[in-house]
């Protein structure tokens, strides 16, 4: 199990509005999200299906309400992030990769 403590500070990452971290069974390990149970299933389902196709760095979903959603593989877990509306996709992705490098990948 990864150290989930760093994820509590994920909301301080520029561009992150909400987040959820789930394992490959859909169990929630950390979250700051309005509807965590609903989103856990979504993140789990999309992450597992993308992984079945092949290795991926992230998935991006554009939504009508502009709350764009991203899924990042983190070891045996999936990180779901809802993007703040006032930041570009590229900046958010770079910020998440840096967060993971600084807080997860070095362990």
C-alpha cells in the first residue's frame, strides 16, 4: 500500500479541484470529492479497462460542465482528478506528474 499521507495535500496542487485515489478493487484510499462512491466506481472501471488495452500515462474526459476529469495510474492504484476551470489541461497534467514524482515515485 502506498503512503497516502501526501495525497491530503493534493488539493494544494495548482489545477486540482477534487481528487480520489482508489485501488484496483475500487476501494477508496483517499479523497476530497463531492460524490466519492460514485466516482470511485468510474475511476476504477475506466482505469482497469484502459490498463487492459495497454500502458497509459493518463486518461482525460471532457464534460459539459467544464469539470474535466483525469485518471492517472499510480502503481496498483488510480488517481482521479477534477480539474479547476481556470487552468489548462497541460498545466494540470504537468503539476500532477510533478506531485507524483515528488511524493509517490521516490518512495
